[in-house]
C-alpha cells in the first residue's frame, strides 16, 4: 500500500471522507502543517536571488533550511498518525473473554495510547515552530508573495490547534495520569502565546498588502 504522501490530493480527500478511521484529523493536521512549512519555503525561494532583498539573503537561506526540515518532519507525521491509530484500533479488537485476556488487552491499549498522545504532540511542536518561521517570512520576505506567509501562519495555527485536540482526546484515555499530565503540560507550553503570535503575523502581512 502506498503512503498517503505519495497519493493524489483527490485520493487523500476521498479516503479522508470515507468510513475508514484513517486517515483522520491527525493526518489532516500534519498535512496542514506541511503545507504551511512549504509556503514559508516558497516565500524564501522567491526572495533569495532578488537584488532588492540582498541584505536578507543569508537569513532567507537559513530560514529555507529550517522550513524544509519542518516540511519533511510534518510530512512524515502523516504516516505516523495513521500507523499509531491503526495499531490502537487493533488493540481494541484483542480478545477479552478471560481475565488474562482483558488485562493483556488493557495493557496493550494503554501502551499504544501513550504513543498516540506523543505523535500529535510532536506535530503541535513542529507547527509552533512553523508559526515562528512564518513571522520571519512575513517580516523580511518578498512583498510580492507576502500573502503566502499569511496563509502559512494560518495553516500552521490551524494544524497546531487540531493536533492539540488529538493530544487531549488520547491523553484523556490514559490511566497513567503522571504521563498524561506531563504531556498535557508540554502541550500547554507549546500553545502559550500562539494565538497572539498568529494574529501578529497576520496583521504584519495584511499591512503590507
């Protein structure tokens, strides 16, 4: 079976709309984040080499390296989300007739739930980094494509908040509350200030249009 990233947009959307639980919101969040990073890269690529922006060329080169690394990371998270959710669904299907089977099933579910909490948390972290990169693109990128920096920040914000929902729902099912609360605390740290930061970048872009 080919990976989602290798399929057409139409096939991905058809699968997203189907009765199949995967791909779902987690994969959609990763796609949004990858798109955001790609848009930052686009602004960089259309700024680098322009005489008008020679003073920020080195900074744009560095920004491009970071945005491309994030794009690769977020693209990989599309498959990671599908894989962990499919494994979670498989654990729910384990036999539960005897007490031993029930215990083994519960243990398996909890183990995969921890992974299912960590994957969207990683996605949220990467999206927060993309928001920060979007600001640099908005402030110093080619004004001719500055609206794309605005789309990048909004896409990364949407992806971040979407990934957060998956952290919340999976952490809510964990019996290991120490682990769950630690992950939720990490998420709150990531989310701290992103509403304001996103709006600031949006306004920076809007003021240049």
